[in-house]
C-alpha cells in the first residue's frame, strides 16, 4: 500500500498532544529576550487551538509548564505565571463562546491559592461545553502523576476499600489525571528535540511521535497539517501485524 493510499484511508487522530518547545531558542536566534519568545509562543498556542478545532481534533493536550520548570530563573517563572493568568483572563470567554471545554492536568496541592483558583475557574466555567477539549498540562510531570495515582490506590488498599490483587492497568489508569480522556494517538514535539521530557508516559505508550523541526512560535497550520499527514502514513499495529495486501508478500 502506498503512502498516498494509506493517507487517504486513515482519519486524523482523536487526541493530539503537543510538547511546545523552542520559545527561548526562537528568541535567542533573533537577538530577542526569552520573554519575547514566550509571548510569541502564547500566540502560537492560540493559533493551534483554533487550528485543532478546524481540523476536527476532539482533544488537544498542550504541555505548558512542567514540574521541572520551577527550576528556571525566578524572573522567567514569574513571567510565565503572568502569561498564564493573562491567557485565562483574556481568552477564557472566547474559548467558552467557541464551545471549548478546558481541562487542567497536573499537581494542585502545592500551587499558590491564586493559581489554584484560576485553574478551577477555567474548568468550572467551561464544564458544560461539548466541543474541543483543551487539556493544559500545568505543574505536570508524568512520573509525579503516576506516583499520585499509585498513592491513591495504596491508600484504598490499606483502608480495605479495594483488594490489592485486583489492581490492574485499568485501575491505575483510572486514577491518572486523564482518567476520563482517550489516550493520545499523536504526540508532536516542536524545535527538533527528540525526547518526551516526562510527558504522558503512561498515556503515550502506543502514540505515534512526530518531532517537528520548527520552533514553537512558528508552529502554524501548515506545520500542524504536516504532522497529521505523517501520522496518517503510519501503520498502527499495537504490537500485532498488518495483513499483507499481496499474497506473494510475507509479513515482516
């Protein structure tokens, strides 16, 4: 089967997750402060949400701030928190009007009260929406997520609410932040880096990966469509095999 034939028969993924990388390098390459890169990255985020909706993606997960990002210089972290607040305050009404439902994944217990209120407001004010589900991974790390899920299961087992012998993959998945969402079929990372940086380690077990060379501030519809085209050309076997289209050709 040719790439064009396979591309024509495979739909776009239901859930796309993106590691938005390259803001700082984009700015440095242009002799600009890193803050300008983050500012332009916010514009790319808005653009990508609109494009995902237009392209029929049902769930879009964006890696906005990791548990490790707190190690960055205080001034940069403060600037990023300001951008988050600006995004929620400025864009939430528009997102809600577009029928977008906002979900936030990541640890919340150690967030400052104002940030926690912001996160909760973004979710509750869009909860009834039925269009694109926009998942923002904030204060998120996949290892932390799995640890929190394991602790919840351990607490239930210790209290006798569940039998440890019945804990399986479904039980652990049911305690993850994404328990009510489909796993991503496609994970995109911008900037040309080829690592996943502690992002959706459990959920992306069978995802296709596209490592786009473009820096995040330059990620546009053409780059998005190129990543989707690459996805449609993949054969998703989930550990199985694909039946040969020609009887004379064996299955590798």
